[in-house]
C-alpha cells in the first residue's frame, strides 16, 4: 500500500485544465472549475463557524483540513492565525493539483496530502463532478446534490427556472479509486501529539472520518468543525457521538443553505 499523499500504483494522473481566479484583495488561486471559485471563497470567508473554530488558536497549533478542495479553508485559517500548521487532505486529483499550487503561493505552513480520510486505511471509489468539484464524494448522491444546489441558488436570488438551467449537467461525474487514510494514522504519520482542530467537509462521509479517529486518538483532539449532511439522522448521531466524548457542541445552518439538509457543527472542549 502506498503512504498518504502518494498516488496508488494502479492510478495515473490525468491532464486537467486549470483556471486562475483573482480573489477580492488581489490574491490569485488555481481552480479546476471556472465559475464557482469566487462563490466558494465567499462561502468560506463568510462562514462565521470557521472563524470561531480557530479563534484562540496559536502559531504552531495543528489543523487537519479534511476535504480541502483547493485550499480555501486552509487559506482562511492561516490568514486568521498566522503560524498554524495545516495538513490539507484532498483525494480528487484535479483539486489536489490546484491545492498544491495554492498552498505554495500562500507561503504558509500548509502540507497538501493526496488522500481521502475515512474509517479505515485502503482505497475507495471517488465520484468526481468536473463542473462542481466541491460536491465530489465517496458517497455520491446526485439527486440530493441537485436539490441542495437548487435551494442554495434560489436563496442567492436566482429563480428556480434559471437554477434548473444552470444545474443541467453539474452533477454528471466519473469515478476512480483514491487512497484512504485515517485521522489516527495521520496523527502518527505526522507526529501530532495534539490536534487543535479537525475540520471536516466530505460530502456524506462525516461519520467515517470520526470513526477513523480511533479511541486513542480522541484524547488528542481539541476541536471539531464539520459540515454535516443530515441524512438518516446523521446530525443527531454525530452530535451525540461528540457530546459523549466531552465536547460542547453547537449546530447551525448558513443562510444560503436554509432549507437544505446541510448544517454546520462546532464542537470544543477547551473553552
């Protein structure tokens, strides 16, 4: 088996077109998709839960950014707390290629790791949406993704008919195998004694990430911030799971996601 961040032997890199996007303030980033970058950036920087998740952290603290996409959360975290050590895990090869470049441009302590994070190490099938990379998933559900995207666009002020046109081919994807590591394995791999923040945005694989922390690993985790897809009672299950481990848990929903099954969770036991 290959180590975290290495491509499985049976998989080769494809050639992907990339787009350079200029963010507010002039920062330039690479994206595998031309039209969503600015909206995704605004979603991240406008997410009060992410800002609160790193409030009080210090230089040298370690963050695991699970489901890093092209690195926007890592960018926000290191802007807010200079000197953070961030390990950004991203399995989608097109996103990972952009993540590497974006992390290098930031000149911050960000390590890009090409891997999914799950309950057990190994490999899994990732379904990648070229027109909506951030919704790519080990547990694809194009119907749910389309419903959530429609509500998001309508909440943004786009009419339902226009949203249907915009979303016509957005959730058409292809699948390929990716490497899977676990939080427990990564803690040991990178010599992390204390994980200040575990950030999770993995499109329905949230419980897998938590299961992969392991019994011994939980004593090393101070905070968790996660986007939860509340299917089959998942939000209550994750909340209960963290509460039983001594975390104080807060749950809310961003304005543009009101009416979807997507919620934000912040759990901490150091405040």
